[in-house]
């Protein structure tokens, strides 16, 4: 039986990754969830988990509705089992940053569509040799941004050169290595879509070190509209996604679900915005 005397308490499950405490994504999601929790007079417990061992994502303390009113998954690394396990225990759940076909609650953005929009924009600028530094494809965001990149090239009858697809895993060092690989190609791309701003900034720095002029010789597009862009020598063209709103709406909907006030499943896709700045130019 649920203890109605205690304050409503929710758990935000956040996968652990490199530099998590400086992560723009994690910080914005936590901010959005916390703002709503404060407004509705609820508590939020932040549960940071091991990405390589999903068995630790859920334990007995998170499955007891006497103490927990619901779980928000900041991401699930394409592992639906952790969500269905919680649901099987009768725990209300909300998944963020993933669009799901299954009858599972989520709030997300359409990463594939956003990536298609980026590449379509570069093609309108007359770029035909377009490369990408993909994110971590164990996450839906990373995978969908890569698939969107490929989809846009195919629909515009442009080749997908194997050497033009590299992986930065949303991290600085791998992104820097990917940037060096792309910029040393004999047929160097004229435009590169980096699946996060952190990776785009590494690319920009590598280009500068190789004396490649941005945007005259290389157009760059990132993803996130990260405040780190303020440190960029050139204002970065990027995709803004409403992460605070994602966390806010996810927490708000989960609270209503826990009270039986919403019909299930609750599915929301928030819009992204392509912000055109100074790292892209027509060729």
C-alpha cells in the first residue's frame, strides 16, 4: 500500500559517463526536473548508474511504491528492459530523450529529423562532400543523429563515403581524433556535422591548428546550443533542443501519471531549432 502521508518522491536515473558533473545534458535535465518538483512540492532523488552494467539501474529500493512514486530515466541507452522491469513492479515511469514505439511514456526530441534538417541546410549551401562526427550510438540520440545524416544524403542522391563517418561518442578526446582523421583526408569534406557542440568545438580547434579557415574552407554544425559555445572563436551554427523543458514536462507528466490523472501512454515530442551562425557558408 502506498504511504499517502509522506511527501511525493521521485527518482531521476542518470547514466554515468565521462565528466558527468560538467555535462550540459545532465545539468539541464536535472534543472528541469528539479524546477517542477519544487513547484509541485515533491522530492527528487538523483540515482547515477553504471552505463556498462544496467542491472544496477534498478534495485529493491527503487521498486517499492511505499517509498517511491515514480522513476524518470534521463536516458536508457537503448535498453527497454530496465523500463519494462520497473513497470512490471507497478512503478510509474517516464523516459526522456527517447522516442519509443512501445506503450511507454516519454518526452523527447526527434533527433533523426533534426539531423536531416542540418544536412539539408548544408546541401542548400551547395556542399556535396559532407562528413559527420557521430555521437555515442548506444544512445538513441547518437544513433538517430547518425541515421538522419545518412538519410538526408541518400534522399539527395549524395554518396555516403565510409571515411566521412567517424565517431566521437560525445566526448572530447575521441572527437578530436575523429576531427584529425577527417581533416587529413585526401578528399577533405567541405562541411562536417558534429553530433554535439562539445565535439564541434574540438573540430573547430583542430581546424584552427591545421590552418583550415572556418567557414571559408570548412563549414561546421554542432548540436545542443551548449553555453560552452561562448568560448568559441567563431559563433557556432548548431541545433538547440529544449532540455530544461524536457525535464520539466517529464516530471510534471510523471507526477500526474502517479496520481492516475493522465491516460497512458503519454508521449510528447518537443521541437528543435536550427540556429544559423557563422561557422557555415555557401560554397
